[in-house]
C-alpha cells in the first residue's frame, strides 16, 4: 500500500529534533520487508526516538505525476534508547534484527550530516558505498561543516554521505568550490 505524503511518519521523532539532541544509545533496526514506516509509527506510539531518512520521488504513472515518499535506506531505521527500548521495539514484530553500534559518535556525525542535507531541501539519491575517495568538508553555504566524499558522476560533482554501519550511502549535487579536502 502506498501512503499519501501526509500519512507518512515524521523523518525524525520527536519531530523537529536534531540527531545530536537525542540522548541515549543508537541502534540500527534491520526491518522486515517494507516495514520501515510502520515501525516508525509503532515507535512514535511508544515514545521512542528515531531517524528514518525519506525522500520525495515524482514518477509518471499512466500519464500522470505521482508523488511518493521513499525510505532512503531501504530496510533500515535508526532508533535511540536503552536496552529495554530495543527489546520493546523488537516486540513490534517488524524487525528482523538489530545492529549494535559500537562507534556511537561516528554514527551520530554521519546521521547528522544526512539530516542537515535533507533540511536544506536538497535532492538526495541512494549512492553506492565507497571505501576510497577524498574526504571533504563543506566550507560555506547551508551545508557548512558537513563531511563527505567528493565524487564526479556524469560531469557533476556530488558529495557522498556514508553510513558505515549499514554499508550504504547517499549523495547530493554540490559545487566543488565549496569543499575543502580533510584527509
């Protein structure tokens, strides 16, 4: 079932919160197929903080434009809480497994970068995870301070934002002049 855009869960809960503001231990839920949004609604009911990055896609269906809100990392939702909250999330029967995050600070930085890119109304696209590449930081503009990898795709510079624990990444178009190499 495809939800109307207004029927989707919030990207972050509590709504309007910054990833850095949410206190507790972050976990990665590897959801059962197509259960990311349902899990998000279940977590809202339980008062458990989460981050579910989603993007709007427009496609043509039988000659008309249809807007859909798609999960950026299919099959995954990031949530924050104690071991008890992790257990309660598992009882929703929407999670196949949870991934324990050893490097909490790194995950928070990576998710914060993605949240910042999303808040700037930038188009994010799934992107193959890259091991190699030049690590850069944005020096000015709405993404100032965001770190990622610079790549060139079809003669366009893109900043790749990675989530190492998932082995996945997203990218956004950027002017390479706004970047400074940091490695």
